[in-house]
C-alpha cells in the first residue's frame, strides 16, 4: 500500500494558544522556521526572473498564438525585445499618468483583452519601470468596468478589438472620462479613430509602439526605476459576488513567494514544458501561472478566444501542463461518461478499467496502466493532446469522484489547490506524490494558516476527530490590501495581521486541509438553523441532470427551493430513452422529468449525509444558462447570489405558494 502523504503537523500557536497553525511539511516544529519568498535560483522581482529566463533560453518558444491551423511563436529573445520596445515608448513619451494614494505613487495601465501574447508583453514592459497592471475581465459589465476605471483613475488602457469598441461606447455614454490613451492590439478603422478623437482619446497601435521603441536607445532602460519586492505589479479585481469588485494589490514579492512555494511543493515546471493559456488572465489564478511560466522558460500557447473550439486548440498545441477549473473538468467528465455509456459492453469495460486503474493509483501513486491505457484511456488522453504530464485545478471545489476518474482518463496527476485573490492564487496545494483526492493539500512554504472558531456555525478548533474553523492566512503570499478601500481591509484582516478567508475547513492528522463550508452567504430558515447554500450546491451539482443550480430559502419558510438549469446533453439522452422528441421547453414542463430530478437530488443528499433542512423540497427548471451576460455569473464563473435572488424572486415565491 502506498504510504499516506504527510503535509505537516499542527500545533497550538504560541501567541494565540487557542488557535491551530499548520507549518508545511514539518513533523517537528522548529522555532526558526522561516517562510520562503525567493524562488530557487534567486530573483526578487518579476523583472529579474523574466529577463533571466530570456537570457538563459533565448531561442526557446515563449508566446504562441494560432494562425490558421498552427501555432506561431515568439521566442524568449523576441518577446523580451518587444517588451523593452514597449517599455521605452511608454516611459519616454509620458503616456501613463501618475496616480497617488497614501503617499505612494503608481503608474497604472489597464489590460482589457482576452488571453493573447500582447497581454504578457505589456505586463513585461511595465515591470521594467515599476508600472502596475489594472487587470480588467474582457467580460466585465458596463457598471463594473466603469467602477474599475474610475476607482483607479485609469488614463491608459491596452485592449483587443472587442474591448476597444466597449471602451469607445463607454465614452460615448459619458463614462470613463479619465481615459486619454488606448493601445490597440488590432487594426482600428478610420471611423473609430475619428470617434476616439472626438472624445479626446489618442489611439496607439501596439505594432507602431514596438517600431517606435526600436528607434529609442536601450540606454533609456537604465534610466527606469526598477521594481522592488514591494512594488505593486497588478491591481486584480475580485469577482464581485457580493457587490462591487474590490481591487486587490498584488506585489512582486507575492509572486516570488508563490513561485517558491510551488517549487517546494514539487510543482516543478521547466523550459521543456508547454502550457495552454485559456483561463482569464484578469483572474489571479491564470496571472500567477503566467508569472511562473515566464520565470521558468515555459512555452505559453494561447487559445483562439472561442470556448467552443478550446479542445481543438489544446489538441493543436499538445501541452505538457494543463490548468483547469472544476466547471471545465466536470464538463469533460460528463462528456466522457456519455460516450462510454452509448454501448453497454463498452460501459462495463470502462467501469472495470476505472476500478483497476484507481486501485493502482491508490496502491502505487502511478497514473499509467499498461492494459487499460491501450484499450480505453488512450482515446481520453488524446482529448487533451496526448502529452499532458501534469494538471492542476482551483478556484472552486471539485468532486473527488470526478477527479479520480479524470486522473485515470488522462494518465496524469491532477493537483488541487486553494487560494483567492487575497493570497495571489494558491496558498495551499496538493503534493503530486499524494494519491488521495478530496482535500486541498497543505500550506505552501510561503504561507502559514490557522483556524478560527465560528460559534454561530458550531465550528471549533477543539472539534473531534478534526479541528474545524475558518481558514486564516499569514505570510509573504498575502496581498498588500485592497486599493482605496480601508473599510474592506479592516474586514479582511484581524488585529494580529491574519487574513480571514471566509472559507471553513478541517485539518486531518496528516496535515492536509479539507474545505467543508463557507462562512459567508449563510441564511437561516424559520427553524433558526444556518444554511450554507454553496456547500449544498456543490453536492447537488453532481447530479447528471444539473448543469447549474441556485439554492435558496426564505427566513420565513421551513424548507429550501432551487432553480436548476438542466444539462441539455443529458436531457437528450433522457428524452431518447423515454421515446420523446427533444423539445427543450416542452421537456422542462414534464412532471416525469421533475420527479426524476427530485429523486436524484434526494439520493445525492442522502449519500452526502445532509440533514432534512438541507434537502431541496421544490424546484424550478429554466432553459437559460447562468452567464456573465445576464448578470448571474461573475467573470470567474461564480454565482452572483444577490442578483439571482432578484432575477428569480417571482419563481421562488411561486414555489413557496404551491
């Protein structure tokens, strides 16, 4: 039997005797244990790390984009050259206004685009003179976009064609008046240039900036103020699930600490690796990956921007490293299950293969199987290009069953991590040598954690068999705070400097941490008991019927209701088995369907040991997916709960009135 991986011990913290603190991979606590913040090989800023990679691997592929049916690459030498040309122009032509707050000055440049090489090039340019990125999701709604621009007094934005048009529309409506310059990644037509001039906006094509930069002497680079570890690299806006987004300030030290923490947890990338970039760069998860990859000489290939052709792009790139999020992995898992269930004998063979391969993973922590990989799983592995050696997932919890099945399908370890904007992506991560799913590993060497009691929810550090409470984090991985938001900073940090995450966890004897609840977004039913809707949604989302779900309850009522978007692919299979024509709207009115979904949800609740108050009693089916466009999802694909309450207010009341 493969030995259980040990993440560390936990102890009573000296200065706060009633709290639990975990130190990574330490079986005996050493008083002089020092949190790590410098990557192996040295380097205290992104400028040092990225430029060093370009010196070490000048001819390696760096940034790749799709042209036709192939990837076209910039080498590290070419990427650095372009970045320095951009830096020289931005610096000498004084295009970036200086913004001050609390005796500290910033040079902000907005990045408002889908993932593409130019995003990285502009960021790389900015680190040469201590500039700061203001990252803007390309799916941001007008209200949130205006808020981010106004909040940072943004004077210049670099954007792709779609976002360029949105910026002009903002000015047309009298918003974003601080914008004086737009850097266009794509060609701009004469009408748009004329329109911009009317608003007092100067247009700069990025290609032209690079050409202008080539004519400027490189000696200018030496005149630039180099960043320090405490320089803010990016203002990363949070998802805005509970209201206006907050601008988290992420420093160079946050990145270097996180890079080192990943290395110490055996998350090792090198110059032979290729990674697919498709998760939003405005999110801390993907931005952290970009920083890490450029530091280690990894080739970054960008998808073409269309989620519908993502699989095709992955197969073209053939990455060795593939980041993911639960919604992507769950969709792949559901697709594989549908394919495997088309013929009974294949389905039976698949189940046998899964069982035997999982046994090997549990016993040996090996992700290949000579027989079943050649018979079953080679076709699954081909879905993601056939070369992936390592996958990671984060941003939300994922079912252990799904994770285990995909480890078998892709012949790869899939490492789960935990973090948030405030910890610059991961502060805990599963070690690749750990063969168990269902937890988020242990703290990185750049972070320490403790648990805080939550009496209202009856979570205590003294709980048996496992300590339970709110995760609190300290260390060089923790962000600098929210920009111009002292009240929010006071909410996030306690008087001893611990960041309170709002996530509830338990610590296992081997030091691994398991998420069990969420402190925020709680509500009470008429019985007076707290309900955690996010925990329940994670349970009910495992139903094959469910694509998306919103669980809610009124404080005046004694039971829960749910709004469900059924999975259309699974409904097609269901309708076929029932001998029905597939008419989505008609099927959603079927009482047979509602009864089967209700039964499946009841089964999920029973298997998860939910109590009677946590069981859904009534449900409403809707065909429209929750999306960023209709305001029901944030750009990072989290449910905007307060908007969902408003959108489905009448349907919720109807369910209670039935």
